C-alpha cells in the first residue's frame, strides 16, 4: 500500500472529542489527549527516527547542543516536514492547540531504555533576562509557549 492509502487508516482528518481529553491541571495547563495517534502512526514515527538515535543533548544559553548527565535518553530530530504523515500530525497538533503549525519546532523522537531518565529541569526561562535576550536558539517562532508530548509506546515495566 502506498502512503496515501495508509493515511486513510489514521485519524488524519480528526474530530476532537471531549471524551478523549482529560484536563489534569489548569495551572499550569496540562491535558491528556487519548488516541491522538493511531498505532500505525506511532510505528511510523519510530521507524522514521530509529536509525538516527544518539545520546540526547540539551541546548545551552548560546543555542549550542551539549551533553548533560541529567539526560540519559537517546534522541533524534525528525526534520522530514515534507513527509505527508508528519505534516498531517503537525496539522492535527495545530488544530488542537490552536497554534500555527509553522510556529512548531521539529519533532524530537526520544527513547528511554532501562535506567534512562531526564531529571527535573526547566524547559524555559524568563525572556526578559539578559541571557534570554542574547539566546540564539529560539528559531523563527520565538520562545516556546506550549509543549506537546506524543507517547508512542507504553513501557512493559516500570515507568
């Protein structure tokens, strides 16, 4: 089957049903959207990035990647935004969050093996500080205002 036929099996043109969304917190705002991705889409994303997994890094105040002991996972950017499946997922995220797709960052596939972790940390900082004013890693959309996590696999143990 070609990519177009396979897309018909996923919720590309999806309906946001309130029964699929649970609000966990209003401040900060945290919601869980069950069944956002189909099993096929989860497998597709994993296949797309699996061969590129490398030790995860963090971005420093100069916008450079660096290795930190607090992050022991493996990760890979998925930059194939000309890929029809990835574009459809990105559009669904935009519809749900009410934020333009072009403001999104590239997808980042993460794999946590046994014992891997990402210790508590801040993913943002005050944009009015001198460090933030000189930060070069914002990208074209500016500071991150929302994060969407797509859980692709349930752990078989632990978690």
